[in-house]
């Protein structure tokens, strides 16, 4: 469920009318703010899930972060292999 923000509480008709008066810099700034809000919301959700899981299964967060680090290393190695083939 999306969290209420000033941008998604504006009626769609008003949002579209105000959009016609924005220049490219305003569009980009609105996009950046929306992107940041989405990122923050996702980070909060991940944190709350991890916190809940850690209370149910002690050490969950530590194992999750170790697996994430391993997956990231594998991803970087794979990308380097792909770049070397090109």
C-alpha cells in the first residue's frame, strides 16, 4: 500500500494540468523526488521484514547480509566476464 505523499494526494486532473506548465528541470526534479521516495519506502520495508525475521530467527540479518555480499561478488565477476567478451 503506497504511503501518502504530497504528490500522490493531488487529484490526477490537477496533476496533469500542473504538468503542462512545468519545464524539463521541474519534470526532472519531480522524478528525482519520486524516485527517492520510492527508494526510501522500499528500504523501510526491507528493514522491517529483516527486523521481524531476525526476531523470529536469531541471526537472520547477519546471514542475509553475508548471502547478499556473496551474490554481489558473483554479480561483479559475471559482469567483468561479459565485458571482456565484448
